[in-house]
């Protein structure tokens, strides 16, 4: 899926680690900023697992690394 945002605009999401023992360790969408690009898109829901960003896999990466990739 593709999300549109303005240059310099943040996606407006909060992510957390998928949890110990996850079959596929990655990040989960924990919250969205009202009116932010992620919420406006209507394509994401809290609890969605984020597998990759711009063809970069997030699977098995530390949370801080995933946050950096998303930024």
C-alpha cells in the first residue's frame, strides 16, 4: 500500500515491538495521530503488523532501527 504525505510531514504513527515469541518479529501499529497521513488514508488500523517500508524489511529489526527507517 502507499501513503501520501506532504514533504516534512510526519506519518503520525506510534509503533511497538510485536512481542516476545512472535512467529514473525516486526512492529505493530499502536496508535495514529488524528488527521495525520496514516489516519487520513483509511488504509491502516491499530494492531496492523508493518512488514516493510519502501521495500526495506522490518522483520527481526530492533524497534529503534524500525523507527529510523519509518522516519
